[in-house]
C-alpha cells in the first residue's frame, strides 16, 4: 500500500480507502462489512469513511461494531464521518453550532468511538454563517472529538472563505475536501481547486471514482439485478444512467475497455489507477459489497506505473473532457 500525506498535515492516509456509502447498513450487513474491512486492512488500508446520513446512521453503527470487535489498534485507523443530514428536525440538519456538536456526538455514539480522525461538513450551509461553522469545528477539535476538519462538495470560493475566517479569528482552518472525482467528473479537482493545493495545502479524499459503477463496465450490457441502480431510494442513479449523458458515458467506457485489456487490468482498476495518478489526490475512497471487490480494487495500485504519458493521452482522446485551465498531472 502507498500512503500519502493529507494535504499539508502530517497525517498519512492509504492511497486507496474504503467507504460505507450505499453498502453498510443497506446493501450489506455487519458480517459482510467485517469481511470487506478485514480485506482492506490486510491490504494496508487505514482510512475508512462514513457519514451520519448513510443508511440513516446504520452505516456508522455497522462500522463501529466491526471496529469494536476487530481487535485493531485505534491508532492504526483513520476514521471519518460527515455532518449535515442528521434527522428531520429543524436543528438536526445543516452546519449550525448546535447540530455540528450534537450531530458529531451522536455519530461517535453510533461508531462507539471517543473521536474521529476526520470530520467533514457534508455540504455547504447557506443559512449558517461560515464563522459559526468554523468555530464549531474548532471546538470539536479542541475537545478531542476530531483531529482535522474539512468540507465535502464545497466550492473553491467557499473553502477559501472558511480558511480566511479561520486565519483572521485564530481558529482552525479546513484541511481537506471530499469531492466527487472520476474520469467523467473532473472540473472541481483539476480546475476549480487547482490554486488551493498550493495556497492552503488542501488535501482531497475523493468519492465515486467509478461513477457509481459505470466505470466498471458492468452496465455496458444493461443493469445487473444486484446493482445499486436497482436499490430502493436510488432512482436518481438509474435516471442518470438512462439519460443521454449516461448513454454517452457507457459508449466511452466501451472504448476504454480495450485500453484496460492491453494493460492487463479490469476497467475498474484502470479507473481507480487514473485517479491515483493525480498528485493532488490524497486518497481514493472505494466501495465494496464483498471482499473479492476489495481485493480487486486494491490491485489498482499495480496499474498506476503502467499509465505512461502515452496511455494517459490515449485515455484523454477517448474522454475528450479535460477541464480548463488544464491541470499539470505529469
């Protein structure tokens, strides 16, 4: 396993990590979650991602139970959660001081942990002053409930605003952002955030590197019965797949598959390795509903050295979606 520093911090996270979105507490139960997490730990993974909204809190409960029974050293693990959607009450969502603090404690109770290493503001909150949120996050860190805080799906401008408030008020600034990033969704990571990596030392923990499974190639022949596109509550994913944009993606995946074959890897491994080539990616969060998927995903590290400039250019021609300004990958 390769380990990368999370932004400008001294914290090292595994280049490939494992997340609970969609699967834990929903698609799989505790036994399968334990098998997947054990396979990940065996491969050297140290970062496990979660959120209060995943399966309405059940994902945290499942992960917490696995960790408690595992015998793993807490200091060997980097655990995260994300705060924004904690319930239906008026003060159970958003980034007010009240929900940030109460939501975090509720998450820790479900995880059966004294602290999380990383805590994210799961979305921007237009109704709460940024200073209020920055102060609440600083409080959590000062209280030992979390070690670092960051954002998820925030604009570069809003991240900079939070950073400026923190510096002005002698508070703790955001360290990392968790954006969607894959071959089809590149603008934020390669374009919008380009100046933040050097200016504030932003780290990234990217999600959906396989674009909800499209980049595995499994949808090129239709939707499998056991796919997440058939899960209750994920109609929006299916609609995206069946849209003209989704069909264009499927066509491009069909053209990318021969590239993967030439490299001797699966389409999923190629897509993960492509994300890892970007030096501004701290870790790529993978998902898995069985341990065999974890093992396949971890092998993507072996594909990274095969992505030469020539191979990357061949991929660029197929994708035809490089953001402007262009990011300097190599």
